[in-house]
């Protein structure tokens, strides 16, 4: 493992003696400083570097380039700056004189009012107001005590030549990214906008897993026509079988001698085993005819004929 991996694993165990002592000493130091001040270097270089790399990195970049950009433990990356800020914990009190509110009783609360956004989002806004010529890239938690939470905010200078010439970060120089922290476009802001939340919004990981998993059941249903969706890689993707592999190609030479045993498709099938999808289909085809014969209660030859008709019907 590299040095950054050791640092990240160390910060995962905040109840250890090392982290408890380190956080307590650093928290005492932060209390003596201003509310918003510039940090000479990040308190968590592994976290800062990981957040910078994950922000809109060009997919065409080589992995070797990513490993060398930026190095927070070495010379500072030009155009990047880190600010440290503390935000008072707890609820928000309504600013009314002597607690006198007017209007309906539902609006008369003073103390137990919860802000709709996180303290991290508030920290980004306060730093951005102090540094009006910089753009907020991301932020992360570093410490907390009974009164405050401390964050470090990564900012970018959009007028710096090193930033404007770097194709991996010059997207932030676009005027549309001005005050992005106030419009909920940062990572902390997006978490409080209700995006992908609720029973009607599917999670990205589960949808990715369904769309990239080969399901034998969906394949059998699609080919044999036993009901359900005709998707090859999952019901939610909606990609029909014929768009991935023309099934009537499998049966061009039915008169050829069988291969892979008596329960396999004919020799003409092997001519079209060109990718992993066709290879998976060839493995399943070794027992597909027998399963169809058992389900349809017909001889194996008639089940194969039914398979041929289903494949041609799907392709047409």
C-alpha cells in the first residue's frame, strides 16, 4: 500500500489512541485561529487529493497522469488553495427581538429550527464569501468539538494560467460555475437537494449492477419466450436480444453434426462466437434444448424447432 492508503486507513479508526490524541491537539490549535483562515497544507492530504482527482477528471487521461496530480505532500499545485473554517454546531435560532414572533402559531418557533442544509455546505458558503475571486471545488470534515465543526475547503483560482491550461480542471473556469456552492452544485450541496432520494428514485449502484450482470433467467425467458422481459442483460435496461446478437444466425446450419454433445446447438453456431455475449450463450445452449423439452413436454427435436422459430421471430 502507498502512503495515502495508510493515511486513509488511519483516519477510519478515529477511536484509536493515535487519532484521539491527534484530533484533540489539532482542535485546540484550531480554536486559537481565526474562524476562516488559509491553511498552509491540508490536514488530510489523502482526502484532499482524492476529492480533487474525482472532480470531473477527463476519462481519456492515463492512470499514470492521475497518480502524479496533484501531490499535496510535495510542491504545491499551482492554482489550488485550501482554507480552514469552523461552523457552530446545533440548531438555528430565529432572529426575533425578545422571542416575539408574529403570525400563525405554526411559525412561532424560535429555538428548535433545523437548517435545510448541512454545516459543511454552510462552511463552503462562508469561505466563498471571504474569497470572492476563487471557485469552491470541494470540502471535507477534519475535526469537531462540543461547540464547533471544522472543515477544509478546496478552492481554485480560475484566472491562474496553470488552471486554465489544465484540461482536467479548466472546466471550473467557465462562468456558469460562479458561486456554485450557493446553488447546490458542490458535493455537499447536492446531498441536500433531494436528488436520487425516495422510493421512486433508484440507487445508481443497484441499477448499474442490474445493467451489467448476465442473468440466465432473463436469457431463458427472452429466447424461449416463456414470459417476462426480453432483455439480455436485465429487465430495466430494455435492450432486446436481437439488438445484441441475431439469434437466427445460430440456426443457419441445423443439418450440420452437433457439437459439445447431443444437447448442443449445431456447428454453424460456433462461427459466430465472437464476443463474450455469444460465448455465454454457447455455454447456456448446451442444456437449453433439454430444458425446453422438459418444460414444453415435447421431444428434444421439437423443442429445438420451437427455439428456432422464437429466435427468428425476435430478430424480425
